[in-house]
């Protein structure tokens, strides 16, 4: 998959979730990405440009890179090959076509920005405003 397409589909999912939760701002998006996809850097970059104008704009993208592991039938064990394109068992050298991890592409979690709810724009009860109006009470200003 093209990294821009991946970034867009992640943003689409996040927007859907944010809308469901009546939230217009996203704080953090957590993605799990297998090493085989080899597009961690590209995704960071694409996410930033593709999120412009969406609820993901300014959100932090966290990518957890999952290393490539393969199953060696001969050793009957899960191994980590020496390189990304090396599908041979590092111990016995036999081909290991069975990928165990490294192909993941998963949206793990979305943190919505609840800021506006934590700090409601409540100007009516601003203590400073009350202070001011109290100081200008006619009784205080009145001089005989
Ligand atoms: Zn082996």
C-alpha cells in the first residue's frame, strides 16, 4: 500500500471515531506498523501533510514498529532474521517463508483532545470580572 493512502485511511478511521464521540480535535494516534512495510518514516511525513484541515491536524502520530520474526520449521521456533529481506533462519540457514510478525498495519488507539470540556469558556463567572464590577459599585464610589 502506498504510504499516503495508508495515512489517509488512518485519518479516515480517526475522523469517524472522533465524530462518533463528538470531538473535533485529536491529541494522539497510535499505530502499530510491521517492519516489513518499511514505511515508518514515510508515514510520519504523509500523516502530517494529509491531516491538514482534518481533526488530526496537529495530532501526534505514534508508530510502534514491530520487528520481523519468522517461524523456522526445522528449529520449530520463532526467529528474528538478520535483515528485513532475509527470510532465512539465523541459526540453521533454512528458508523460513512463514512470517510471524512484521506485516502488521494496525490502528491501536486514538486519544481525543478533551481540552474544551476541561476548560469551558465560562466568561460569565470569571472571578476577575466579578471583582471589577464589585469595585465600581455605586455605594463605594459615593462621596458626600
Ligand atoms: Zn532454523
